[in-house]
C-alpha cells in the first residue's frame, strides 16, 4: 500500500524548505560570480578546484613562494584570489544541497515526492561545475564564460520550479483556484514568448559580460554621441569561433565589436520593456478574479527596477554595487516571469483534491 497522505505531505514540506534555500543560495552564487568577474578576479586562482594547489588562497610568505614557483606566469594576488575562492565555496555548498535533495527524493520516492527533476538538477550541477573548471583552465574563453553564466540562471530556474512543485504538493488539501476567464486563457503562448525574450536578454547580458562590453557606451540615450554608432562590427562582436588559448581577461575584441554587443543588449532591453508593458497591461485589465494580481505586479516592479539599474550602470560607469545588483535583479526578473507562468498554468488545471492524495484515499477505502 502507498504511504499515507500526511507522510507524503511531510516529505514534500521538508524538501520544499531545502529547495527554497537552494533557490536563495543560487541567487547568492550568481551575485558572487558577478562580483568575481567585475573585480577582474576570474583568474585569481589559475588552477581548479584549489588555488595554487592549496584549499584556500595562499597568504603566508612560504605558501606564496610555493604558489609562485608552481605558477610562475601568474603570481599570487591575494585580493583577487579570495573573490574567486569564495565564489567556488558557495557554488560547492549549493552543489551539496542539490545532491542532498536528489538523495532525499530517491529515498522517499514512494511518498510521491518529485524524483526526476531533482536528479536532473543534480546532473546539471555537475555540468555547471565542469563549465566552472573550463572557465579557469581555458582562461575566460568568452564562449565558456557565457555558457557558465547561462548555466547559473538555468540552475536557478530549475530549482525554482522544484520549489514551486514541492510547496504545492506539501499542502494536505488543495485550495480551489479561481476559475480562469476565457480572456486570460489565451495569454499562455504570449507568456512563454516573454520568457523566451527574457532568456535571450540574459544571454546577451552574459555575452556582454564575457567580452567586457559593458563600458563600450558611456552615455545615454545615445552611444558615443550617436544613435547608431558608425563602424559597429557585429560580425566581430558576435564571433563565436574565437580561438582557445589567449588570456581573455579584460577581453580581446576590438572597440567596434564591443560597441555592437552593447548596443544589441540595449535594444534587447527596449524590446523586453515594451513587450511586457503591453502584455502585463492587457493581463491586468482582464485578470478578473484570477488571483494573478500579485504575480503580475511583481514582474512589473522587477522589470522597472532592472531597467533603472541598467541605466544607472551606464550613467555611473559600472559601479560594483549597482552592477552586482543588476545581475541579481536579472535573476529576480527571470524567477518572477517563471512564477507568473506557473500561477497561470495552475489555473488551467483541475482544482479538486490533488490526484496523488485522491488515489491514496481511494486505495485506503477499497483496501
């Protein structure tokens, strides 16, 4: 006989708490990654997973002498080593939490907790760790750096979906959702289109960061005093065939290539802003009693804050605190869009007692 409903709910509650913690920790890891990149500490430790062969950044005179002997081409810089190692420590803790979630899911699989998704996230975190290693060993090769950044946002998204599922399943009884009006039911493809735009904009931001193109334009609303800067080299800026081998710290692209990347990222932000302004306005007018008020407002607020942070980055010439906040808010915007889609999707499903609980009760009655 299957486990009872209370047992299933308890297992889901425990997993939900750890999944929520993992989501918060993933945001911290993304912020630490941005901090590491912005202080030019991506190669603060030339090896992986240690630092000059040590578990921590070498600081004593003897340790520094040993480290310099091991890596004569990259002398120790303690101030750059620590951001890199702190980022690695946080990522390592996140990995342990994810593996713990996967192990718990397998152990309690008979209690109707999700199993495939935790296992997939655990497998993906291994791939993400590999990209972290290649980021260092390939000397910040832009393709790997951009994919590593996107992998971080992907990990965050998967953990958020897991947390949403667990929190819903943890309820003993399912509250009835408000009925979805006909006007709102047609928004599903537009919501997924908006999610695609946000992902594409994050990808542009990752490519901008990987090629150090954030400072290519220092004025607003123009770039270098022009609405469409002359000489922009899009082919060079978006060349994904760059050779492995050079040290890409600080970037290797020409100024014209970086301007092309920066302008494209700006145009992407404008597209996202206008798309969601129209979409959210229509959803707000037709929301009725759907219960989507707060999810819609959350996306609107985070989008506005993200746009303002992007403008502040240019106006104040990429200050560290604002640049890190811009990365964090990008993660927040992505999560808010996923949450809106999740809540909208729930309105399309039957809202009686959850199927797992119903099945269990039927089995107990007929036993």
